[in-house]
């Protein structure tokens, strides 16, 4: 296979229905190697691909192989031996510190001693292998997961379960000497697959795998014991020596804590507390008036001064205590927002959920 360069982020993503982008062509060059490792890519990423709609009169929009997934670092695949849907990610350590601890942390949390712990919410490492021609480059394989807010939360009980898993997951990382340092909405996913009666498209969760039909979840998340996971440990800090100073540097994250905006040393574990607090405010409290009772907790977590923020284990206790003070009917009552129209409100109260797509 032709040698490749590690400057993948600079490849063009310009494409059309029948012309692949530079980023897509990169994955096409990997296809034979990935196939040899037991993973198959979709039709668009086969070296001998011919658009399926040519000379048929079909609209490209109705054909799965017209979908450009913009695969800069991540692309879906099928594990051939059992047809499991997975995601394959390119991990290459950079001079800015990104990726240096990601592979080691994923390996650590996927060891037999940790992988089955119910408090472990780091995305499981399914497989890994080197990237040919890229020194220190690794392909990591993880399960296909979905957006954590699709389908929407049905009630406060489901929100509580979500937060319990996030708080447990961060506490578990911290207890194992890992700080995520990039907790953000995009880096929190859930295993949506049990909610559906059929596989969904890896980049269009509201469509069938062949993009011919809209599909909807058949179950509420509370009916299937939904699991949530933290992904993208590219900026994670893994302190293998537990006696070493637990400090870090770095100014890059999706939700930058105040201390990350300088080049001074900071406590990365306090950063996780701040980032999780910001996400709870932005994603939950700002969208659901019913969650305003969590504002005092979030204000404590997202304090500007990291020395004033509580430990993750403390805020977990406070979060559970706040939910325990709710009445049973309020805890179970369907969540309705100002954004819900009349039809959504009727669907929610009838237990059918939102038309959220």
C-alpha cells in the first residue's frame, strides 16, 4: 500500500455525490488493509466504487453511497465476522499533546480488571492495530454509539440515570488516575442500538442503514437500561505513577476551563468538574425548566477558581441528594419544553415521545 502522511487534518473535505473528497480517498487507500484486519467499509469507500445511481435514473439522494460522512479521523465499518457496526478512529500523537495518552487510557480501561465494572463509562476498545507508514499511528476500533439526546429524555428519572452514569464515570476515571480534560456534548454518547428494532445508519441515526426509510426508536431509554460513554480521550491525562504531581498543561478543549486558557500548570481533575458542570447547564438546565433545582450544584462545579470547586465524588453525592428531594410524580412526569409544539406535547403525554428528527 502507498505510504501516507500523518497530516490528515489538512486534507480537503470538498466532495460531490459522485466524487470523493481527499479525506475520503485517504480511507479508500486504507480499505485493503482494514479488510485484512477483518473490517469492511461501505460501498463509497471501496477502491472500485461506481456510483450506484449511474444510468439508472435514481436520485443520488436516495442512494446510500452518495453519503459523504466527512471522515477526517473517524469512519464507520462492519466487523466482518459478526457484522457488528463499529467506528474506526485514527490516533496520531501530536506535538500539542493531543492523542499522547488516548490509546494508553483506552487500553487501561479495557483491561479485564476494569472493563466490566459498572462504573466504567469509558468507551470500550474493541480492537487496535498500527497505521501502515505512520510512525506511532494507531487505528482504534470502538462500538458504534449514538447521540445521547436521541431520543429525547422522557422524564427526570431518565435524566437522573444519565447524570448518575456520567458522575460515576468521571469518578471512576479519577480513581484510576485519568482526567478526561475534554468533557463536552460531542464526547458523550450512548448505546442507542437496543432502542431500535433494526440497525440505523451510522451517520444518520434517523434513517435505515440503506437510507431508504426514516426509522424511530421503539423503546424508551428507561426500558432498555441505556448505557452512556465518554469518548475522545485525545487530551486525557493518564498519571501512571500515582505518586507523580497531578498537574497538566494545555490550552485546547471543546469547553475550555478558565485555567486552560493560560500556559500555567493546572489540576486536570478540577477541569473535568468544571466542564461537566458547564455541559449540564447548557444541555439540560437551559432546555428543561424542570431541572433548575440543579443550578446551585452546577454553579459550584463551574466556579472560575478551580481551588473552590468540589471534588467529583462530593458533587455526585449532592446531585443524587437533589434528585432524592423530588416528589415521585415530579420525578416520573413527562418532560415538556417551550420548544415542543402542540403535537409533540400530545405525543409526550401519551407516552409516544417527540418527533425529534
